[in-house]
């Protein structure tokens, strides 16, 4: 079964591949030299949805795992989830 991401990759859909180090041959060094559009969404415990779109520069701190839209799970996501939940 193909996912929407599979179809977007096959078609080289710019919404997925433009300036994307995980899904295209875009160079990581280039990404950190220019402002990029960002989108954040948070769902609060009461169900409220908070969304924000903005443009930002980011320094490359070496922790660039791209957990949201990466072809494989982030190696750091489990650690962050445990830390956020207060688990030892």
C-alpha cells in the first residue's frame, strides 16, 4: 500500500522535496545557511490545537534527526519522550 509520502516522492512533489535533507539530495550545509519556512502544531491536554507558521534561521548543532518527516524513526525520539514523561 502506497502512502501519500510515497506518491509525493515518486512525483518529486516540491512540497516534500524542496529544501529537504531527508527526502532529497539537498545539502545539510545549505539548509543552515538560509531562512526556512517552519510550521509547528501542538495539541494541548484539553484538546486545544495551537499552530504557528514562521520563517527562521537555525544553527547546525549536530542534533538534526528530523523526527517528524524522516524516512526512519529518530534515534533520539525515545529518549526525549521518556524525559518529557519524567521516566528515569
